[in-house]
C-alpha cells in the first residue's frame, strides 16, 4: 500500500497547487500582493505559510526517497512568490510520477534515519506510519487552514479532490 | 496495512485527548472558561472546534466500521464541554481497541457508501485512501491548528507522539 499512498499524496499535492492558484485570484480580487501569503501563519511560533508548503513537499519527496533509495531532487528553500511555490509543488509531483509499485517492495524493512535523530533509526514501516504520513497531512492541512483563515474561497471538495465512485446500481424495471 | 493505520489513528486520537487537557490548563492559567474553545473556528464558514473533534472521531469510527462490518457506537453530538469531548475521544479509542488485523481482511474489496452519496459507492481500498485517511488527518490537524491559534502550548511532538526508534549502533572499540 506504500505506492498507492504516495499516489494519493501526489494527488493531494495537485489539489494544493490549485489552492495556491485560488489564493492568487483572491489577492487579485481584493487588490493585495499575492505573495503576502508566504509570511502568514496561525501562531507566532509556528512555521509561516511558505515553509508549510515546502515541508509538505519535502515530506512526500524525502519519504519516498528514503523508502526506495531513489535520489530526490534538491530544493534550496528560496521561494519568494506563490508562483515559485507552485513550481516546487510541480517538481515534487514530477518526482513522484517516476515511481512504480516495484520501487517500494523493500520499503517496510528499510532502515530510515535523518540527521536530527542523532544516529537513531526507524524501520520503513514505522517511519511511514508514525512520521511520514502524519507529517505530510499536518503540513498539507495547515497550508489549507492558513488560506481559509485569510478568506481564500476553497472548501472541503478542493481538499479531497475527485473521488473514485461507482454509479448507483440500476433499479430493476417494474 | 489497514489495521496498522487504524492503530496509528488510535494513537493520534490519544494525542488529541492530551491537547484537550492542555487547552483546559491554558484556560485555567489565563482565567477564561475552557469551554469557550468549543465555539472557536479559523473561518466563519468552517466547522467550529467541537465539530472538528467530533468529525475526527467519527471518521476513525465510521471508517473502521464500514471496512469491517462491525457496528459502531452511536454519539449524539451533544457535547458542551472539553471534558465531554474528551469522553467522546476515549469512547472511540475503546472502540478501536476492539479490532484485530483479522477484522480488516476483506477491507480492500468491501463496498462502501454513505447517505450523502445518493447511492454511489466506493471500494474499500479507494474509500480508505481517498476519503477516510485525508478526512481523519484534516479534522485532527484543524483541531490542533485552532488550539495553536488560540495560544495553547502544544507543539509538533504533541502532534506526532512517541516514535518507535532504535538506538544508534554501538561504535566499535578502538
């Protein structure tokens, strides 16, 4: 289910890209600089909007890289505009497009670490469920929350995106 | 991985319960009514705090019920206090405690629907990844965001909870 979950993350990054486009439209309608969004935050000691977008992208990018061993593209965290953030999102979507289910075959038993853990490790299975998945959704939802809090006209359907649904079963003729 | 993911949701509901306890402490320290939190929201047309907590609980409860066929406890959505919300959270944690991996064996191919879909259905696999998982994290993170926005002293570690980490490998003696 790793591959399928990263496909879902890719879809949701695509939804986030649309929120950023809607934010630009809102700024234009209300005559303010769209790039003001990059500094907005919900609490003084929480990451600002730009870093929330960057971290949502990085969580999907680094988790897929760590679980598969495939090298991830580097990003310098220098975005200054909504358009540059959108380019970052698209870059990660393209990276995720390069994976197949086969790439994740050894993911559960991979050994994962990162510099801030000071040598401690996690199994791929634990890292994915306890760290990557909740962090991805945390930053994705915080991006959404900052936009909603600042009057951008997005709603729950823009968060979830299209669902794979089957039509109702036909009612038998009487 | 369904069972493991619901275990992770159960853990995160336990984290949410702690945030609610911290919110009560913050209210006491700042001398305001802790139950004011229930009406707070990030945007005028977004669910208030109480409903965000209820919906995070319901998403975990109803998704596990729909994917396994096990009847879920009913909740009347009548909570008026932080303590009542905490009882709701604990009730869903207890419900999730009753599942085993075996309960989810047919989950991927289950047929899932809900009244608002007007007869449309989703496979269990699609419902879980496209609907249940993103909705659970959406409401969980929004609960966290409303508390952070209102000065409750919680941080990222309170969101993630404890991680299953292995200690650094021993350095060979020289």
